[in-house]
C-alpha cells in the first residue's frame, strides 16, 4: 500500500499512484499527484483533467486516446486536439498519467 | 474489414459477461471494423434506464452504453420479443436502438462474418 500526504491528509493509492478511493480527489490532491510525476499543473493541464473527469462522470469509463483527441479537437480546435499536444502535457503516457492526476481509475484499455 | 456482431443475452450483473462484452466492443472499435451489437433474451436488461446498483456493491456500468456513439459503434439493435416478454418498451432503454423482429435478427446474424455471443 502506498500513500500521498496532502495537507496532513493521508491519501491511499495503489503502488502506481492511482487513488484507492476516488472520492478523496480534489485539486490539492491533483497537484500532489502531479508533483510525484514531475509535472506542475498549468491551465492547459486542468483543461484536460476537467474534461476527463466530466467524461468519467457521464460514461463511467476513461476515454480511449483517440476518443479523447477527437473530443478535444471538437471542443478546443486542432492546436489542442492532437496526441502530440497531450504527450507534451503528460509525457509519461497521455492516458495513464492524465487519469492518475485526474483521480480516476487506471485505464484498462490502452488503445 | 470484417463485419462483427456482438450478441448480448445475459442480464447485466449476475455474471461478468455483460461488462466484459462491453469492454470487448470498445476495444474492437479501435480496429476500424464494422461492429454491430444486438441485445436479446435477458441481455435487454443491460439497457434498462435508471439502474441503481448501490445495494449490490457493483458499479453501474450502464452509462457506458451512451459512449458507444463516440466510439463509432452506431448499429445497435434489440429483439422485439425479448423486450415484450419482459414488459419493457423502447422508452425504458438508456440509448436509442433499432428494434428487430426475430426473423430480422436471424438475417442480421447471417449478414455478419464474425459472431460473438455473450
């Protein structure tokens, strides 16, 4: 069992850093997870994180990357709707790392 | 390109078949095949709207069916008789579907290259 400490709260995670209890997520937790990943969250990161959380809320799954890219393309235009952009934000894997910071389960499908 | 038909015939939570099949469909959609999906027998319960699984302690995965369109899975059918036998109507379902008579379902099966029944 691993954990994060966020402002005196002990947040349990799996060995890879995904939250055990999704309801413990908030913005300070996101920042703490991002820090362990070596990322400082910018408004561009938050845009993707919020999108992922809304998607999960609506459909109960993490979107496949191509679905995420398509949705970002529709919503934010070609500059942000491409996988290279996502990789610059989340260099350790657009799907896995972004979901981890967004406090969502580890994506089961990596396609 | 192959035409693949997924047949969902079990209720959603008694076994893992329904959820596993849905995962397989989302996965298959990545390979640019032509995918169709039909619900028959107790499988129609998977699409029942307003599911509440709290007392089961299992995640309600029915909202994921609403994501099928985003995954380009747009040919979704339900067998009329299966609905009728369970007192369900098309308005009770969580997503829009095409209703098929049993003979039409038989045709649909014949038109596909691969049949995966869950």
